C-alpha cells in the first residue's frame, strides 16, 4: 500500500504561480511513475504531467512550457511548479503513483483556482 498526501493548492490570479506537492509513504520503494492529473467540473480527469523514477517526464500539450514536474526519490515527493496560470487551469489536481506491477494509487486531491 502507498499513501499520498497532497498540499499547496489555492487561489491565484491569472498569470501567477503555484507549486503543489505530493508526499508518498508506505510501500514507497515500489513507486515507478509519479504524476499529476486534474479534473475540472463537468470534465474528465486528464493527465497533466508524469515523471518516471529515472528522469524522463511528459506533459499535456496545454501545460508545456508553463508547468514543470520534478521528483525527489530520497524524500518520496513529487512537485508540480505551475507558472503563467490561466483560468482554464482551474481544477482539482490529483497525485497518482504507479508501481512496477502497474497498481495505481491516488491522492485525495487539492483545489487550484485561477481567477481572471
């Protein structure tokens, strides 16, 4: 089992920045991919960014150049630095980790609201 705790969401004006973090505990040595998803009201949950245990990251086209995902394997955390935020980035952001056995664990979500 893996437990995830997210933090750092909030309200920001358009053009501003936020950083959200996710700390993993439990069976943490089995974490492979760590990522962030988001779900806006009335929309499906979508991938924002994901990063493998060794380096490589991928991003949704809508956030490329604005968001940066990083992870600290020693601290078992994954961060999402969000710059140049837009109102359309408003959503609940969820942390997800995937084990080598392809088992997914989700955090409880953190609200990000961008005002225009």
